[in-house]
């Protein structure tokens, strides 16, 4: 996973970008399926930074599902708040029109 390559400032900046995003993947109480993993892969490839809504019975099961999804997609969990997890996976070949990170950098002038 990429956790070690992200410093605290970068994580904070990415969480700020994610704040305005809507969840693009939803995981039901039934847990992860290959379809959900595949859709998360596609979303991370296109957007790099995504929100995932995890419907679970309790906090521990939601956290476990978010962590398992991140592990299966080689992503980093940047934040978990309630039923929403923020996942990030850098894509050096990301389309700047689709990447949430590239679009933010373009608008912020960074």
C-alpha cells in the first residue's frame, strides 16, 4: 500500500479535496463482491481520489470493509467518517479531466 509514501500534509490536502466529492461506490450490508472491487478499481484509475459509502451494521464492520476494499485495490484509506471512507491511489497516467486530484490542482493554481 501507499500509506508510507503519503506524508501528513499530503493526506490533509487530499482530505480537503475529497470533502466536496460525492460517493461513487456503495457497499451494501452484504459486504464486498468482485463487482464492487472492479468498480472501485475503475473509479480509482479514473479519479485517483474517491469516496465510498459503506452500509454496515456497526462501525467496526464498516471500518473492516473499507480497509479490505483498500487492500484489494492497493489504495490508501485517508479518512473514515460515519458510513463514508475516502480512498486514494495515485495514478501517474491519470486523465487530467477525470482525476479529482489533477482538477483540484488545476483550479487551485498549485
